[in-house]
C-alpha cells in the first residue's frame, strides 16, 4: 500500500501586500504540492480564520496596511487558543 505524501496534504496562507512577493511564495509552495491561498493584509487573514478556514502554515509579512503582521499574528494566536 502506498503511503500518502504529507506535503500534498498541507495548506498555507500567504499574507503579503506586495503582489510580486505573494506570487513568488505561491509558486514556490505550489511547486512542492502545498495548496495555498494569498491575501493582502492581516485583517483579511484574521477574517478568513474567523470564517472557519484553517491552514497548516502561515507566511506573514511584517509591514502591511490595515493590520500589520505583528497585530495579525497576535490576533490569530489568541483565536487558536480559544478555538
């Protein structure tokens, strides 16, 4: 029996307001079989999590409009501890 490839089961959220960086990260993750989704600021990342989507990995930019990476990470961590 074949063993499932762990990488193909992983999902990632990429949070970056720079479109080029976002595309580069998405292509790298796709090339190794990681399903991913990109958003342009921390508020969108928090909203996605609040809607019930979960990710195995989050790549978070530090300096973004609306909600920066530090604020978003703190909010996401507090939401995970409650859930």
